[in-house]
C-alpha cells in the first residue's frame, strides 16, 4: 500500500499562519454558498493548526497535571464576500497578545487576494471546571516569539 502524506497543518509566513481549506458540498447551503457558521469552523481549524505547528496540541494540554482547554469568549466577525463550492481558501491566523487568561487573535479568510471574512477573536484558557486561568508557562513561551511586539 502506498504511504499517504499526513494532512497539512498549514505553514507560517512571518508571524501569520496560513491554512489551506477547500470548500466542499457539505459546507454550503441551498444557494451553493458557504453557510455562515462554517466560516467559524474554518477559523477554529486555523487557530488549532497554528498551535499544532508550534508543538502545542489540545490533547497534550488536557493531559497535563493541571489540564487546560480554550473557550471563545468574544468573536467580532465581518462577512465581506461569499465562498462557493470547490473554492480554495486560505485561513490566516495571527496570535497578537496574551492578556491574563485571554489570547487575542486576528483571523482572515481569503480566496486569492480577496478577503471574504475577518474575525477578531478572544479565547480564554480555562481549567476543566470552566474557571479562567493564565496559560501555562510552556504555552506562553511557545507563543512568545509569534505575538505582536
């Protein structure tokens, strides 16, 4: 059997993570346009794969002595144009800052040079009881060189 490549987690261009996403039939509504909630899924993939590429996995965060997870506490989303079935999109993710338990993230979805959707995201680190807590030192250190100066 031929060995298949691993799924891509994208790549970095400077401080920005780029994740290619293809629009499938299941992503669209009856008009053939991407259903608005699916852009949020694409953004989630971008944030997760950014962390994956800097060696921070969600499973490892849950497997620590003091497990943590993330919860989106705010998302300001602007829809500018629609994506359609078979479009090749790029999810761009920039982690801007850490403020206490919060991670400040800016994301954009583009098709070629056209901006389709933008989101300013605030995610918080929480323990398994849902209480906010500062990101662990390993996460802060891993993100340090990626944050805006």
